[in-house]
């Protein structure tokens, strides 16, 4: 297989996965509003695109499979079939099968033949009698007998497809695209071959031909666009509507040959008027004078003969503004930017030590450019979380049916952007949380009505920015968590002692322990104690935190707080003894001095007076067991953790620092209160403090002590 075709297949797989994700969302929308023509049209276009581009890229199984589905949804567009839940179920299953075709090795796709045949048979059941070979009888989803057929409007288009010379090198065959165009309706195509050079000057891998087409079809403009969707960046494409299908004017109102050529910019009006002075046929004179080539005149005559009245409405296809880049290349770019930030910090430190005005000026310029490059690189990695939210709607739909519950998923903040790595690793934890809300949270319809609630439950999934973090909440209106029941289970399983004192928040956090479950029995959904501990591990790996709130009888809210990015953060660099630490700047409120006089005033207790308010503090020197005497004047860094102000005592505050995060090795991963490490400008290593987990672990120690 040529490299060009391999790249084409790789591109198609990526594009097809995006199309299938959009298909899933459209099908779920269609289930809520079966008459939405815009949604039906988008579903049809997905299958049409998969069929055409699949054949072009060598995915014949997908092309053959989607052909009949496309035909069926064309009938849905025309009103001949009414979409119902059964049709949507089969179509969702078809999308799942196409994903398997895309992910399996080509030699293994034959294993799916039985599944493909079963789905195609299921689709044929929806075909109306006149379009299906099925036995006579009432067809599910068909229009009622006697209903007048809906005639789609026939629109005539003028299409110019001019590939760039390099199009063959990408594995594209323009003839296949033109054959697909011809299949849309009544189509006449002419090739322009004047640019083909002498054989001795010809590049065998270059395309010198372009094509004009006159197409009359009821498929719509989007169907034409879909044919050329993968070559828009490799060609010039013009699509003009020359008849909208609604003309009622007479035969004499069509445009003349010369008007058509001038309109197409194949001929100047001055040359046209000069030729019209003769009495010969216009086409012959234009060819004799070399003003236009025979193919151009032929196409203009075809257009003139076909159309009786033309209303120009030229629609230009916008060039694709996006460039697809592999995630590996993007990750490498981010790593390089991270290294550049470290080198820039070293440069700034060196220049400051030498006190050279010229070097300092250069260093400041490099620092400005590095920060701009860093911010732009981070923006490239940012993606809206809405795509993940959309995939969860399918999870809720299928699981609701399986459990016999009526649950609606409402989403907010789908436009909230997160680092693509965070989004990828967040999908599975969100699926676990949604499944738990459905299984453990939302009650069966009868139980809900007995409790005075509506039969249908609601799961609310929301995302929002909070500083350099993203807060994601999963809220349900189910039965909530029972602290007494959780405590009994925890004692029974040996997680806690019978007489151990726990706050309500700590009791709720017990459900995050490995092997813990409140389910009475094992089902296909839950009961094995696997799920919430997986969520906690995944959130911990993302350097995030998870909080649980619940009200018995009213519902549960699970909040995930995650960093925007896993690569670079803004930090506050501090020193304790001979070691350096970084505190996330987003949590820092202010810094203040701590003297011996302040300590004596509070009789040695770890509290400080911050403008009339008492704030407890933690000595990081003691926590990290740093050797050496503490300075006479220390610094308290006031941080806000979970809406509580707490001080962190350090020897000195150095200042702001762009921190490139390096993950710790396996040996050091379980150190409490440390989330990673970074490299300073002088090459030394500093630790990044996980403020929230540090405070939480110290609180646990105090309760236990």
C-alpha cells in the first residue's frame, strides 16, 4: 500500500470517528423531536459522506453498508418514512458497527459480516412497500396508505472542480469523485485538457485536467459538498445555483450563450460585442478567434438547453481553516515548549547575576516571546468538553432502558475548554459517575412517584472555569446517600472501626475506597465494588480532587476539580532551608510575615491574625522534616482551599515562577502533599506542593491524634 493511501485512510478514520460522534448526537436529538428536518438532513449527510469517501479511501465494507442506510434516510427526508425509536435503535447499532469496521484490521472485518447482514435486514423492514422487496403489509415507520408522495425540489447547479497538481500524491482519484457526483442526478460533465503539456514535459504524478459539470438533483447543496469534503484543501471548487427549481417563466426567458460565457468569466464582454457584429453562429466565431475552447462552448450550450430560466445565486465553498495534527506531534511540541521555559528561566537568572543591561534586555525579550509561545501552545491543546458530554447522552439512554428507568441528561458548559489530555483521561471516570447516578441514585418511576417526585429523573452534568481549574459537577435528583448505611457497610468490610468518629464528608468519601459498594446484589451495572475507586485513581492521576455532597431523599452532587493543563502552571516559588517548593499561584491570596512576637502573642498556637481574622497555619518545615534552624522572620502564604483560608509557613518567598510539571517516579508517587516536581533555572529540582491533599492529610492526622 502506498504511503499516500495509508495517510488517506488514517485521515478518513479520524474524520469518520468525528462524523459518527455527530451522528450519535443527532440521533438522540431526533428521538426527542422526530420532525426536525435539519437533524434528519445532518444524519443523511453523515451516511452519504461515509459512503462516498469510504469507497474513495478503500473502505468498501463501510461504503456498501451505508449505501442502503443512506437510501432509507433519504426517504425519511422526503417524508416517506417517519423515524421512531425502533429505527433510531437500529441506526445507533449501525454506528457502532461502523466504528468496529474502522478500528479492526482489514483482514478481520469479515467477522462482522453476520452482524452487518442482520442490521441491513432490520433496516429493510422500514422501507415502504413500493421501495422494498418485503412481503406486502403494513411497514413499520412508513407513511400511511394513500398519503401523497412528497416531491423534492429539483435544483440545477453549475460545478467547477479544479484539482491542484499535487492531488494524486495524496492518493485521491478525481474520477471517483466525479462518478459520485454523477450519481446524484442528471449530470453532464466535460473535461478541460488544454493545460496538459507535451509528454516529454509531463509530470506523471501531476494533475493537469479540471472539470465542469451541470447537475440537476433533489439532493441539495450539502450532498455535493460532501463528495468533495476531503479534497477542499487540494482543489478549487465552485458551486453555483443556476436554477432554483421554482421558475415559472416562459421558454424565451433563458440566458443567451454569450451571457452564460460572460457570467462564467470565460469571455470578456468587449470581445462578445465584437463577435456579435458578424452573422455567423456565436459559438463558431468564438472558437475560430481562439477566445474560448470547444469544451467551454459545449458546456455553455448544455446549460442553455437545459435551463429555461436561470437565477444566479453563486455559493462559494469556504476553504477549510483547520489543520489536522497528530496528538504525538502536539505532545512533542508541548514538551519542547516546557524545556524552553526552563532554559529561559536559567537565562534570566544568569543575566540578572551578571547585571549586564544588554543581556537583561535580550533576556526580557526572550521571556516575553517564551510566555507568548507557551500560552499559544496551551491554547492549541485546549478542546471543548462538549464532545465528551455528547457521548454520555448515549450512555444514559441505553442504561435507562436496561434499568427500566426514565432519566434525562441535561448538560451545561459544553464550551468549557480543557487540555486534550485531561479530556481523554476524563471520559472513563465520567462514565463511571453517570452509571452510578443511574443505578444507585435515580429511583424507579414507581418509587419516585411514591416519594412525591416526577416519574422521570434528571442528571445534570455541568462544567465551568474556576481560575486555572475546571469544576465539573454531576448532580442527580435521586434518593441520595445514606450516611448510616455507608458507615455500617464500612465497619462490616473493615474499612473503619465501630467507634471511629467521622464527619459526614469523610463518611461520603468512604465510597471511594477500593471494594466498597452499597449495592445489595451484583448486577451487570454494579455491586462488585469497582467504579468509584477507579474514579478516584483517575482524578488523582490528573492532579485533581473529588468532593461529594448528598441530601438523603433529594439527590447527590459529585464535584471534580481539575487543572486546565497537565504541562505548565503559574506557581509561587518559596524556600524552606536549602530546598525550594512551588505553590499553585491560583490558590494563593496573599503573603505576610510571621515573627517571634506574633508566635508569643498566640502562646505558640498555630494561628495568625490576618486583618482581624484568625487563620490557622501549617509549618511546611515540620511537615517535610527540613533540617536546620528556622529564620527569625518567616513568611506565611495564605491560600484558599475549598473556601477555607489556611496559612503555609515557609522560610522565604522568592516570587512567581512558570512551572514545567514533571511527574514523579513510582517510588515517590505516594508522598503526601506533593503532586510533581520541576527544574529551576540553575538546574536544581523543586517539589510542587499539592495544597488541598496536604491540608486534608494533616486534618486526618489531627483527628486521629
